[in-house]
């Protein structure tokens, strides 16, 4: 997978209203590893030759990832490598995995329909049996099959050659190929990979269809052994990961997250840093997954070994295993306190713990929301925009109460575009695009543009991109005041007229910075507020991590009588407030 079109909107308020992040159960997650397998080209490029050399080195005797390999439970290989990989490489790979007692998994498409093979992802089911026989022939013991997004591409995808099947029809189509696979490997465990985010039809529909798919596989006597989220990180709405985890667990299916970096990362270090941020974000949103898949489809990371090198892929696995942190937090009256420890229970001293306050009601606070991206090389213009409750979407829902001060897009080397609302003439950059039934109000209050109503769509006039800025990384930010009730109603965006050109920032209230505490020798920390916390706020404690420790988060939601702990994959320690 990677991106399935521009994300046009999501309505999650009703879906998530009764959900809180799950408590950690203490079990260690199952770890998967799937580095980018080499492409076998008639005339390989220098990068292709390097990728093949690095991949082969993983399976050499005494390969320099002994610690990481000891923690990997499952190694996954893609279908094209299974079908086209050189026999000697496959024999060496399978023998290494057997010696290290690492289970072998195959990622493969399991659907078939006339004219779709090679044109729609996942429609290669007729080759599954051949792949299984080739694994068997060269000494592999296949234990897991990870289906390549059958529900999404069979039922949700609406592009060219789409089938528009119901989930039950997707399962019926896949079942015959899965049964053929079991003639070679009767005990193979079958699970599903599906994208999360990136669909024009929204997260709510995705999760609904995935639930129907899980149930249909169970009725077909193919109960899923896992469900992995292939996350479109730039377009992931708040609450989506938690909702998917809640769904899979309600269906008694282990939940996993694919930990990958940015597709446009400019090197090994940038990709690995993004992957670390993504996994920390997933754990903060939905707790520690049952399974974590370290995987790349991207040009980077090219470097896989040695695990001692900070810019190698295997080092990321070591970092996760050895540097995980546990952050506890409790609120008593006006004092927030807790402790930061490493995975082995050792206290972490001298660590900064940042504390923020997030409004849960009211009008929100003025703050800056941002996201990052890269300007396509071949564009000349872009636009800013606002979209809420888009007409015809039938997915977005909720009130709009947003005050905006400015939009900003800035590259690292200083090129910057700002669209503000300081004077009436600034509105000439914003022709209003609304349908005849739309109801919205745009009122300037001082230097803020106040948007209210149910359906709002603004798109700026085209903004010129100079040649020097093309291809550069950028930060897109919006300074705004967003009422908590408007969460999941819409998003701000910058858009380039090119593939993968939409960068959304979903409506969410900005936070107040409450201060920073530094942990003592025993890892303890505390912050005292000027007065006891009022209800209607969430207190977020965050440790950003460093070169030797993983990030950690903890959230306490202040209610009328208690600070309710929202578990972020860490150990919780919540205390009731005094009356």
C-alpha cells in the first residue's frame, strides 16, 4: 500500500465518544521484521545492488544483529521476493530463520478478478499457491500469511478497475486461494493487513467494513490470527487507531501496527526518526499494540546492519526493546506527580517531563497546529484550504466553531508564505466555495476569522511556488482557536496539484503549556499548579525520549470527582481528587 488518495474528511465524534485508551495488560508485544526486499532488475542500479547486499547480509552466519534477532518473533517476506528471489538466497534465508527459531511470514494478495491482476493491489491470488510451493521447495516453513489489504481494495477502493464488492464477497473470493494454500501448509495462521487513513470515504466507513470482513472470515472458517494497521500517518485523524484497536479486540483478534517511516525521507536517519515518532504516536493514542511490525516499502532505510549503528534498521529494533520507558502520573489537588523508569525498572534521572493542558469543553485556546511534508518537484502553485462537513460525504458530522489567525507554509531554508486575517482586504485571497444549501458564517473579530455553522469550505487563490522551494521539506501550520466540540468536524489543508499533494491538519483544540519538570535521581517528578485543576481539562505529561530512551506519554482527564487515567501503553497510577 501506501497512500490511497487524498483524505477528504472524517466524522468520528459519535464513534469515539465512549472510548478511552485501553489499559496495558503487561504482555510483551509480538515483534515482526520486514525490511525492503531487493528488486531483481535486469540492469540493477547502484542502490538496487546495495539493497540486495544488505538484505543478504542479514542471513549470513554471525550476522551483526544478534540482539535484535533474539527479540524478533516473525520475519515477513513480500510476494515478489518469494516468486522471483534467487534460489540460493532463499535457501540461506530460510535456513537462518530456522536456526534462530524465527517464524516465517508471507505478505501476499489473495484476490482475483478478470483484468485486475497487476492493476489493483492485492489481486494476485492465483499466484499464492505457486509462492507457497516455492517456499516449501527451498526449505521454508511458512507459519503466517499476511493478506495484502483485501477488504480495502476489494470493497472500499473506488478508483479504476474497482470491484465494489461487499466484504462477504471479498472473503468468498479469497477463500478458495486460502484453502489452496492450506493444502501445502495446513497449519498456517492467516491474518489481515488493512490501511488506516487516506481513503476519500473516511475512517468510519473503513472500520465498519473491516469489522464486516473480520466477521465474514470467521463465518468462512478462516478466523483471523491478527489484524495489522498500515497507517497513512500524515492523514491519520484523532482517535482512529484507538477505534480500530477497540474493533479488533471486540472481535477477539490481536491488533498490530506497522511501524514505518516517511516515504519521502531523505536518508536512513530521517526515515528511522520518523518511524520512532510514528510508533510513539501509536502507543500514545491506543496503548502498546499486541503486535508491532517493523517494515519498509520505501527507498530507505538502505542500511540494515550492524545493529550497533544508529542509522541502521536493526538498531531501531534494539532501541525499542532496550529503551522503552514507563511514565506514571497522578493528580492530587493542585499537584501532578509521577515517575519515569526504563524498561528494566531503573529510574531515569535528569529527564524533562513536559506538561500540557488540553481543553475538553468551552471555546478552546489560541495555539498553533502543524504538520510537515515535502513540496513536489514539478509544481508551480499550491493552495490553503478549510473543509468541514463536506457536502455529500455523509461521514463528517459536528458543529464548527473555529477562530483562525493565520495559515503559514515555511521551508527549512526560510521561504515562507503567510495568509493572515488582520484586515478586511485579506479576504480577497479566499473565494468562498459553498453549495447552495450550505449554512455558514464568517465573521472577523479583531485579527481572527470566526467560522461557525455546519458546512464550511474555503480554498485560497493559487499561491506561486518559486523554483528554489520546489522539492524542499516544509512545515505547514495554522494558528487557530478550536472549540473541543468541533473535533472531527473538519480540517485545514495545504494542497499541491500533484499526486499525494494533500496535507491535512484535523480540527483539534490547541494546548496550554503548563511547564516542565525534571526527574530526580529516583525518576520522580512533580509540578504544582496555582490552584486545583478544574474539570473539563486533560493533563498530558510527555517525555520526548533521547538517544537511549524511548518516548512516553500519560494523559489524565479531569472529571468532577477524579482524574481519569487514559493509558498510553504505559503503567498508570491514578488517584482521586479530594472532594
